[in-house]
C-alpha cells in the first residue's frame, strides 16, 4: 500500500468525479423514475408513483410509432452507415500515395467537427423547395420541386444520409488503427501464395480487423433504441412526426418542455434496460460464433 499510495492518490480525483457526476446521477434518475418528482420538494419528499410513468409510456398512443421509427432509423444506420467506414478504411488503405492518403483522411474527418445546428441548417438550405441545390438539380432533369422536409416518406433517408456524411471519416479512425496492427508478414506470405490485392484484402485485412468490427457492432446493437435526437428535433415538424418522431424527441417534449422529469427518467431507464438485454444477447451470439466478445 505504501508503494502504491501515489497511484491511489492519482486515481482519487477521477474516482470522485465519476462518483459525483456519473454514478450518482444514474442512481438519482432510477429513483426519480418511480416517483412523481417535484423539483422544489426534492427526491426524498416527492411521492412514490411506482410504475405509473412506465405504464404511461407503454399506453401512449404514440408508443408503437416511436418504437418503429427508432428501430427503423437504427436499422438503416446499421445497414448503410455502420459498414461505410469499414469500406472507406479498406479502400483508403490500398492507396499508396501518402500525400493523397493523408489528405483524404483529413478531409473526411472535418464533418465530425461541424455543429449539429450547422448541419441542420445546411440540410434545410440544400433541401429547400425554392432555392435548394437538390431541387435546382432536379429541375434540370425535368423533375418538379419537392418539399423534402415536409414529406414524411423522405425523412428516414435524409437523416441516414446526413449521419453517413457526418460520421464516415471519424468512425473510420478505429479501423485505420486496427489496420496498422496487422502483421505485414501475412501480406508477404499471401503474395508468395499468389494472392492478388483483392484476395489479400479478403483473407488478411478483413480477418485482421474483424475483432474491432465485432466489438463496435455489439456496441451499436446495444444502442438500437437510442437515436441522435438533436438533429431530428432540428429537422422535423408536425408534418413528418409520423416517421421522424423517435423516443428521444418524444421524451424531449414530454420530459423537458413539460418538465415531467420522472417520465423522462422512466423512459431513459427503459432504454437502458432494453439496450442491456440486446447487448447481452448479441454478445452471447458473438462469443458462440466467433472468438471475439465484450466479455
């Protein structure tokens, strides 16, 4: 203990930080979700409500729509957005010109640092039915102007496209790091066996980054009931609620705007529990069919 005391002291400050700002709020949120929480009374004086807020959420006329929209947006993300950084990293890894490679990497990172508010403003401008770039291009091909952000059938694809553009380069960083860890001797051995660059990618590169892909996929599945609702709130309107309204945006309206903090905490707890269940199931399947899992 005497020898390790300096390390314990170094660990003390982050430990206190996590206890106060991470674990304590979680415990308080769990307690609040079972109460009719009143800000002025506090947690201890607020009346106990049991499962009232959970039942209120499950019985809501919007429950089915919220679950459907959240799942579909996340499934589209899983099908199109999740594999895109993998493909991007693999293709860029084949570029031999170091200057071009670094330049493309740097440019691909930039959208990640653009504020969500700015991204939403750009989307509104580009998709504007009067002066938007997209509609101006459609007119050139004889297609009538479309009010994209007013039509619910376009919202899922608009959100997925924006998410892809914003996260492509940044998400590829982990795959770039994994690619650097592949033993170069494996490529030499593959060349000796007559493997071309496609075969090397398929039999050496992909297996080399497979553990990283599996771990990130498991984490993605664990967040299937969560969506970046900030962008949705900035883009949606009553005309597109039928496809744009997700759990996060509904909780924002009910929990934050209406100050129903207990309801918001109950929905947050529901999302966390369901995310844990999905994560445990997917992790068990990954452990069964591969050598990689979170635990």
